[in-house]
């Protein structure tokens, strides 16, 4: 079984990329002239789910009981669903249809 300082730091280092993106989202929200929760705070919520899922994993490892395992699985699934939904809808724009019947955006870029 893993233990010690290295094991205790692994979740912290694992959360660093999400922490940096979370901080970026908060900064972008703060820099907006008119602050609205969408899109920057909602995007920050996606990255904050990483913290909750990691905390659930740590709690499960620390206690080893089935309740912590259930919480860990639920938090992980929620974080994955949140991230996947955001990626599909916002980052990739796969379901965005600017005009009825139009499946592609108007300004297409071609590689040369």
C-alpha cells in the first residue's frame, strides 16, 4: 500500500493543472466589464469538480469504507459528465446550429 509524503503530495500535484485553469477562469470573470456567471464561472465550476473528485478519492483511500467509495464514484461521474457536457456544447460547439438546417459554421478554414 502506498503511503508517506510522496503519496500525500500526489493528489495535490494532480490538481495543479485544474487549479491553474480554475484561477484563469476566475481572473477572466473578474476582468469582464459586466460580470455574468456564464461562461467563466460556469467553466470554473468544471475545473472545481476536479478538486471534489480528488477529495473523494482521498477520503475513500483514507477510510476504505463503502460510503466513501460511493461518494468517490458519484463525484467522479459528476465531474466527468460536467466536463464532457462543457466540451461538447461550448468548446467543440457540436450541437450549435446558427441557422435551421445548417450543420457547419459559416466561416470554414481549410488547411493549405
